[in-house]
C-alpha cells in the first residue's frame, strides 16, 4: 500500500523488506510521482513478524544496478571482413524489454540470441529480425539467470576507406510490469569498429570509463575517459577515435589527456559526434588517453 505524500513529508509503506547479518536492508520502494530521490536520507520504522518495532534514522536511498547491458566493445578489422561482438543483458525486474540500434556509417548488422551462451555464433543461435523496436520479452522470467546474451555480426563494406570508424549503439528499454514502477529503465552499449590497413597487424583496444558513476541529478558534469592501447605487434598511425554525447546531455569540453592532435566536437551546450585525430605513431604496447565532459540535462 502506498500513501501519496508531499516530498519530505508523511509515510510510505514499503511492505516486505529483508535484512542480512550486517544490518543491510533490501526493500523495493514504489517511487510514486518520483518523490523518492536516490542519494537522499530517510527515517524508517521497521516491524518484524512478532511486532517488535525499531526506528532507523539517516537511511540512505541507493539505486541497485538492476538492469545491466554490457560490455562496450571495440575492434580493428579489414574492409570486406566480418567480425562479431557479444553482449550480456540482465534484468532483475519483470517487464517487457525492447531493443533499438543505430549505426553512424549505416553498415550491415545482424543480431542473434546466443541460445547456448557460449559467445560463438553456431547452430542453435536464433537471428533477430526487425531489431529496431523489437520486443525481447520478459527477460526476468525467461530463465533462472534473468538474462540473455546477444551476438552482433558486423559486415564491413569492401570499399570502406582505411581508418573509417563506425559506432553501433544498442539501446535496451525495460518497461516494468509492476504498476508502481512508473519509470522505464534504459541501458546502452556501443561497439566501435575501425577499418585497418591490410598491411597492419596492430590492434587498437579502447576502454571507456565515466566519473562520477551511478545515477546523477541534472546539472552534473560527467567526464568520460577513453584509454587506447596498441595491442598488436606493429606501429599504429593515423589513429582516429570518436564518440557521441550521450542521450539527455550536452557537450562541455574535450581534450587529449596524453599526446596531441586535432579535435572535432559540437559547440558548448550542443550535442553530436566528437572526433580525436591522434598525432604521431603508437608503438606496440603503448597507450594514450582522451576525454570529454558533458552536462546532464
């Protein structure tokens, strides 16, 4: 049962909660009208099965990571070749999940459910059709792991110029079946593919991180860091790294943390593609770093 109250006033009845031996309490709180804000502190009264009642003050509201889509991938490949990426999608909430994708270059992508979850496209794996807006069903109730694995097949055009970069963005949206959970959950992953020179055996690995992590309020500045490393045996040159301003953010700044080069970016408070053209040669085992900042709207 939920009693509608003004923000910061009144009572909300949580129903069943569970406590571990360390005193951590796990509850699902129906956030009616968005009045409960992650990171805030509340006072709670708990009653056990024998009607013993205790009051807990300064209880912090935390948001569990209950809808996860991972990882972000990157790879170098030759024009005309086919490569594969894998992703893991888990939902700890019941409800329908839909999938959408976009490609910067418009390359051909095919998506499969990894039925036997071995990370390899083989016999039992099922192709998805009409991926944009397609329903994946209720992942939570699909199996005991509450998850699926997705394989992405990328067909690089044979006429794609060297150093062309395509970013595939996959967006999963969960619509909870619980009527008290009124906000959809959204999780996004990206696969970044760079066309290599046929005479190059260098492999560029990209690792992207963000600070601060977790849910943040509007006005927060998020700083993304991209570390690039030559994992191959040959030198790499003419390196181009690109990324997009995330949804519901606007561009603040971009820079080279190490090294130098040219940057193409949206205007401040704008949105769109950010490109770093890296000067010089990246020798095997060497790394560099670029970054950009955005503001949550």
